């Protein structure tokens, strides 16, 4: 049985044979008819039409206070890879969401890694 997901996968892989194209034809005709109907009604939200998930709103970027950054940096100097429990404790102490603190440590490690690479190239 042919469903819409297999249609999508076949297009992505670009392995459409004449036989599979015959199977796709009724599905595509139905899809085009629906697209024309939606367009005539003035409903042009493409993601809603093609069945995509509604876009998730991104969380606002967290602004750390200078004091929080100082505390986070001091923890980072002691241990750049804190355990889950340590991250939870730091988050409680600073009154930030645990996930925000976890991501801060990830980003800080990545920044350190990237600046180390830059310094290596400058020394040579």
C-alpha cells in the first residue's frame, strides 16, 4: 500500500521508476487538487497544507547577569564537565533553568575548543 510518507521518501531518494510513477500518479493528482482548492480559498499556509508540524516558538535567549557569569566561570575553571547533579545544584543556586545551565557549559566548552584551535594556527 502506498502512503504519503513513501511518496516523500521516493522523491528524496530520486529512485522513481516508471512503475512507481504510475503508483504515485493518483496520490499526486489528489494532492494537486487539494492544493488548488486551498489556494482558491486563500489559505496559503504551506506548512499546514503539506502536513508539516506547526513551527515551534523558540525560547527567548537567556541573558545571564554578570554575577551569574562570574559564578559559572568559576565552576567551569574547577570542572568543565559537571555531572547532572552538579548542573542541577548550580541552576538552583543561580535561579536559572537546569537546561540553560547545561547548555551554557556545552557552549563554554565549545568556545574553549574553538579558541584553542585558533591559537594553534596563530602560533605556527
